[in-house]
């Protein structure tokens, strides 16, 4: 069984999230998704997510191609998360190309193309501008 792992905030879930998760699942038999905690998102993006952690976990876990969800509390523990999941493949969007290659000693690292013209940040800005 090939185990695939990916990570993200998955705030304001959109078609880009769905496509990358489906593509990740197609690479293996079991898809594990690490959802960034609210605190981690605040630290890395300077803002809290629109949806709280429990809601984001429920959204991701409800997708039929996602087999397992856990909370990512720390970027520094990514290697341990990969090991704990016994992951064979780490999948990230190609906007991160090269930034996770150092994990290739513990699993295969794949970067998948992002969906053009869609991002959570852009969606949030559009919503702000219409209010």
C-alpha cells in the first residue's frame, strides 16, 4: 500500500484544494492530510484562518478521497509527521517546488501543479473588497 501525505491550511476550501487532494490520492492507496492549526497559520501567515480548525478538519475529512486527517502544530516537525504517517510520498503544490526536497531521504517528494487563478488569499481579498 502506497501512503501519500500532504499539508495545508485548507481555509476557504476551493476547487484548487479539491484538485490537488484528488491528484495526491491518485498517487497512492491512502491519503493523509495534515491541517495547519490556527496558531500555526497565525505564525506563518500573520492571520487566523477564516474557518476554525475543527471546521477545516471536518471539511477535509468529509472528502471521499481523503483517508486520514491530523493537526499540524509545527513546521519544524514535518519530518516527524511524515515518519509517523509511514508516508511513501510527500505531495505539495508546485509553488513550493524545491522547498521540501530535503525530505527525499525519508520519502519521495512530488510537487503538483496548482490550479491557475485561484488562491485562498485572493478569495479573501475579493470578499473584503465587496463589503
